[in-house]
C-alpha cells in the first residue's frame, strides 16, 4: 500500500507499507475498499528509490522494519545520504465497520509519530530515528524547502503530549534546535491539515502564515484560523468565523491566485 511519496532533486522515494488486499467484500458491496486492506506486521516496509534523471542509476529497493506510513513531511539529500521525515504508525489504524464514532477508544490504535529515516543507497541500509512522541499527522513545510534540507515543520497534533488522540493543535518543530512551539484549539476545537503560506520576499523559512480549518464543537461551526509561522504561541493573528461547519477533509493547498470563477462572479 502506497499513499504518498517524497522527492529530492535526484530521487522519488516511495514507502510501500506491508499489507494484503482481499477485494471480494468490496466487489460484493459488503465493505469499503479501505476496509479490505489487512496489515502484515511480519513483512518489512519496502522503500523504493527511483532516480528522477533517466539513464543514470537503477531503481533501488531498501527494507526497514514493518510499520505504516500515510504521509511524508519532507526528504532531502545530504552527505551522500537521503533523509526522509515521515509520520509512522506501529500498525495500520483500523476501525471495525459500523462502529459508532462516539464509542471509539482512541487508545486501541497506535498514534502517528514523527520519525526520520536515513537511506544509504551505497550500502543499501536504512537507519530510523524517533523524533517526536506527540500524536501528529498532516505535516507541512515551507513549499520552497520541499526536497531540500529544511528547518521548520508544522503539523496537526494532539493536545496531550502522549497517547493517541484527535488533532486539536498545531505543532511547530525546529529541526535544528529541537525546540517546539504549540498552539492548541482544545478543548472544543479540532484542526484540519495546516497549510503554510510564505510571506512574499521573506528571508526566514518560517516567515509566513499557517492556515488551518478548525471545527469549533461549542458552536458546531468551523473557523479558518491564521497563525504567525514565526510564533505560534501568540495565538491566531486572525480567525475567520464561518456560518456553518465544514466536514473533515484530507488535503488542500494554497494558491495566491484565484483560480476558476472570477471574484465578480462569486460576489454576484
Ligand atoms: Fe493523504
């Protein structure tokens, strides 16, 4: 199972999670496609490294311990190695069909946690390093740093520092100093994937805004919350209150341009 991939100037990197797939319940209409995936913990995770430039190197496949990854934060090349930062789960998070979401015990599923993988293509070895215990998911960085060495990571994170829990805050990790900033919308706010919008002509990598949709359970509405990328702890610089709630999505992206329908048409 592959959900995401990372790039560097010279490589595309895919992590293939060890699963089996039985499509028949899906084809017969008994289960959703995602419910037919079964985690195979006895199998390794395969890391497929594909050169981006043709006729230079062959595709290499490395192996590391079993685990489950949906999203990568970033990858970069340094000192002849490839570094990949990813959100890892001990196993595929699974919820039985028909379970009432209010009855779910979050502790029965492993939390997503930040790891760094170091790939040595010459020796075909993989080293892994545990970076952050707090349950987190949906990593984002300054788009100008994608594929390159970077310093700041922004990610949706649980309010409490340990265990599995819903994402209720935004965590900023300084990969250089190992320091953190955390803004929380708890107890009634639940965050979506953050987005990083660089300030035009910024010199600092974290100079920009972090945008996230926050579901406010106390009002059953959503807010678009805008945080200062340099200082999450000072709280939102703006909070745009919507008149309704927005169901959870997965991914989005920022565009400085209005695409599609023109503004005058929207207002009309
Ligand atoms: Fe995704």
